[in-house]
C-alpha cells in the first residue's frame, strides 16, 4: 500500500488540489501517513505471545534442552516477535482495538490541522484530508468558513465517499474522490479571486 503513494502519486494529488483551488476559495491540505500512533505495545504483545509459546515448547519438548538455554531462547523469540510485528501493519491491526486505531488517527489529524496552519487561514477556509494507512482511517477537518457554507446532505455524502476509501486507499481512487469533493466546494464556495493561496498544494506523505 505504501509503495503506491510515490513521487508520481504525490504530483497527481498536488495537481488535483491546484485544479480544485482554481474553482474554490477553500484551502486544501492532503496528509498521508503510514501510521498515526505508536504501536510498540502491539509489538511487545506479539513478542510476549510468541515467547510464551516458545517457553511451552521448551518445557514440553521431547528434546533435551539445557536449563541455561531456556531464558536465552525465550528472550530471542520475544525479540524476533517484536521485530516481525513492527514490520507488519496487518499484525499490528490484529493486536489493537478498532477504538485505539480510530483515536490515533483522529488525534493525529487534529494535531496536523493546527501544526500545518490549516486553522489559521485568513477566511477560515482550511480543509484537511488526513489519510492514515495502518489505521485504515480517513479524517476530514474543515474550518468554519467551509462548514457554514456547505449543505449538510451533500457535504456528508462527499465525506462518506472519502471514508469509504479508507480500507483500500490508493492514489487513483483518492484523486477521483477529491475531484467530486471539489465540485461541491466550487458550487457552494466558489473562487472569488480575493483569497490568496496560503497553504502548500502538494500532499505531505510520511510513510515511515
């Protein structure tokens, strides 16, 4: 999944944002992250489970294992399990709750909304679309200037369409949904020529 969001994908998303902003006063920022939270606890849990299984094997194995090697074997299996989990997003998802992942994505998006200056645009027309790949979440944060002009039904439908991408998000589908959202923004928040481009058009892609 991460490999899809490469340089070419970034340029395609940036061009889409520029095209949308020609037709609307909204200031759009796209952030794509590999993960939003720390999953070290999931890594340790995976290591502990495998270490326990390894200990059971050692204790009940028909093979003769010297007592001195028992703690060493358990520690090695624990470290291997921790490392493997840290490299497997699917395993990290399996070992965490949906609520934890949702909160991690929501917290990351809220922090980015202020960190990237989206909350400080002159006309309060900032819009953050935050994609968190490991959590399979898409969060949309819009400032007051956008929310007060958008009809609730059309706006919620557009946001729902974006959220539907979360499980299998790829650049092509994301660009298509952005264009649909752009049509709504252009209709209800058209470009006036008086709103300067205050935020970068290119997406922030952080996949580590």
